[in-house]
């Protein structure tokens, strides 16, 4: 399959932006305030996940639902000083913490974006990869939100949803994940086409999408 894209100019409104001087090293060390993240990252090893979804130095990536920056800081280390990470959330307090974290740890390639429940308000046509990790089941209107991801992507841009698998997770699945068939259906209705699923994580699936209008036979 070949892919093509409609590119557009930058349109970014109602956002909270932050940029400091340098990217973190690849051997990122957790501050005492972030020790809780280590347990989650053992279950979702950032290096293995980034390898699987093709994150390389120099890329521009964006996380929807970045929270306190658990994965964003590791993405920032991977893309390096020539790359950039947009950390999106609808919780201003979490984004404030990410900014404090960046200043504390000398991370200079993360920019925070205060989004809306139906629009991440990411810059149009700038992003190589948009990802969501364990936040998808919290989205109030996922179809509307995902529709607004498409204009943000570059010509070869991809969209990745990392979500707990219903069958792997067990009795608490209904509180922590969206069933796989529902997730794929919602992404399809939003305009995405599933091009791959990675299943090597203990409790998660990595779903990789491209916009449907860029799919060619």
C-alpha cells in the first residue's frame, strides 16, 4: 500500500506551550517524585514499545493524554535534540507538572498542549506519530477526537493506540480498557485504517493505524 496526505498550515489555539533548552539523555533516571512510573514501565517497556512503533531520532511525536509525562520523557530522550514531543492533555495541572519536570530534569524538546475532549489542538501537518497509551478508554468522545488527529499527521504519519487487552487483563478489564473490536471500529469510523497489531506486551496491544484516505491499493 502507498500512502498520501493532505498537508495544512499550522493552526494551534487555546494551548499551553513550554520549551526549554536540552533533550534528556537516553539513560533517563527517575526523580523520587516519579518512582511510581517504574512499575508501569516494566509492564510497558518504553524502549521496546518505541522500537515496535518506529520512533527514531529527529522525529516529531505527540502523546494524547500525556498525564504527568511518564512516556513523554522517554519519547523525548529517543527523538533527541533534533526531534520534538508534544504532550497533550485536558488536565492543566498535569501539564503544569510536566513543565516543572522538564525544567527540573533539563528536558528541552517537550511542548505541552492543553487540548479539548474532542480536539487535541495539535499543530497541523507537523507530526510523524501520534500515540495514546492507556488513556483511550477514558475518552468521552473518541470518534470525534480521533477525527481531529488526522490533520496533524505528516504524509507518512501514523497513529498508535496502546491499550490494555480485554482478554489479557482479567476481571478488572471493564475498568481499564476498551474491547479491541470496539476500539478498532471507533478508529475506523474516525477515518483510520488498521495496518498492524503488536501483541508482545503482557497486558496490552499496540494498534497501529494510518488515515483511510491515504490507503491505496
